[in-house]
C-alpha cells in the first residue's frame, strides 16, 4: 500500500474534531471560518445586486464566472509565492485588500454608483484575493497538525466552509432585507478585520517549505512538471474538473431560482444557499466513517451520481419547502465529492510542492466552475432554467461513465471490493 493511500484514509479511531484540540490549528480554523463568512456575505451581496440590476441568466451566472476566473488565472503563481514567502504576512495582506474592496463596494452601492460592470469587477477582485489566499490556508494545515490527523483537519476546513455557507447567506439576506443592498459589504469588512487580528495574534511564522530564493517562474515550472508526471495527481484534477463544470449550476443559477421560480427575495436566496451548507456540514461529520468503509473513489462516485439525480429533482421543483430538503441533500453530495477529492490531492502532494500542487488543483476546479457557470447560463437563455439544470445532470452522468478508469488515490487496499 502506498504512503499516499494510507494518509488519504485516516484511522477509524481518529475523531472528526480532534484537530481542534490543538490551539494554533483552532485559531487558524476560526480565522478561516470568519473569512469564509465574509466571502459568502460578499457572494450574496453581489449575486443579488445583479438579479436586481440585470436579471438575465447570462449576467447572473457571470457573477460566479467573475469570482472563479481569478483562481484559474492566478492560483499557480500564487501557489509558488506561497511556497517561498512568509505565509502569515501574505494572508494578513490579502485580508486587508479584501476589507478595502468591501468598504468601497459598500459605499458605491449606498450612493447608487454600482452597475453590472462594477459588480463583475468587484467579484473579480474578491476572487483574486481568494486565489492568492486559499492555497496558503490549505498548505499550512499539514504544518499545524500531525500527519495522521491531516484528513480530519481538511474535513474541519470543509465544515468551516459549510458553516460559513449557512451563516453568511442567512445573514446577508437579513441585512439586504432590512438595511439595504450595501449593508453586507460593510459587515464583510468587519469580518475581515477580525481575521487580521486573529492571524496576527495566533498564527506562527509557519515559513516556507524550503528556504530558497528560486525565481517564481522556476517554481511554477517545477510544480507543473511534478503534476504532469504523477498519475494520482492527474486523476484528482480530471475528476474535479468534470464535477465542477457539471455541478456548478447549484451556485450559478440559484439566485434566479430564488427570484423567478420560487418568487422570493434575498432572504429566500440566503435560505437556499444555507441549505447547501447544512447538508455539507452533515456530510463532513460522517466522512471519517465513510472513509473507513469505502474507498475515496467510491465515495466520490456515489456523491456525483447523487448530485445528478438531485439536479433533475431541483429542475422540476417550484416549491420552496420541497427545494429545502433537495438542496440540503445536494449540499451533502457536493461536499462528499469535493472534500474527498481535496483530501486525496493534499495527501498525494509532498510538502515541497504542496502549495503549488494545490494551486493547480484550484485552477482546474475554479476554472471549470467559471466555464460551467457561463456555459449553463447560455444554455438557460436558450432552453430555460429547468432545461439547463437537467442538461447538466445528464452531462455529469456521462462524465462519470467516461472517466471510470481515473480512480482517486487510496483505492489499493479495497481493490477487491471496488
């Protein structure tokens, strides 16, 4: 059995919560949670603003595209930078930049200066800060926990993302409904300020995986060579790309589902996003048990097939109370796939190239999300929202069948059962 396989499937005795007993990891996890709440506040604010200013499928899905595109463009040099600079300083600087963008967008909205192009530009800038920060947040996790607790630590990061997906959208909907469209951005800025304080107070100088002055371009080239030459890493990239492209409808068209199909307002949109988060939290909690019983490949494929079935159900639903359980289960399936592939990628990559490898993973995943959001927006313009969602479900099943041989790392001890 390979070392990566043993890491990808943690021991059954490891608790899903055990990494939180480590003070430094707990502080960084809380900072990440707060930052993600701010991200979702911004997402709700920009998406709902677009539904008010230009409520067409293409323009609304372009918000998701604009937010995901910077990861595709910048994550690779960001990963290289994250391997050769002080990661704490970089994270603090990125939170400051995001805080400034939030304040400026809030002021622009309050004074009636926000246009569709301003929304897309702001989404792009938020996405750029995320592109530089996410691989660093992920790359420092193995420095903060023992290796046998890597999988639960990664899972806890997923819990944080999904807790934020519950709190952020709900808070954003309430803020917009009661205090106007600009209010989420001001509260967002406050969250970023809290993150800055926590990082400066608790995060140690985790430093570089290698003390080197190698040029960024050389570091990028080394990362690309490693990824291109490793079959297990390639499998994680292919699987993440197809799933992100086909399942991006969960996020790209959700504002229009809330507004047009459910005849709701920002609080309805926040509720729907929150349902995805609730399902994600439930899945992450039970993932250690699933990993003890099933291979990573089987977990990801079961989640992908479930996502396709749920997309069909969502396409046919016009009831808010039917949509709620559908999206809770959809969030569970989404996280089962994404978290499993993410753990496989982190466990497979060696420390010296981890940030760069994760940045490539982010490029593929978010680039596919951006392309999928735009593509399904165009399809929705032609055949309607239900037809576009159903078509994405068919595409997801076809992708799973076409990539049956691209298995995720960690399957060898279950080869007979698979």
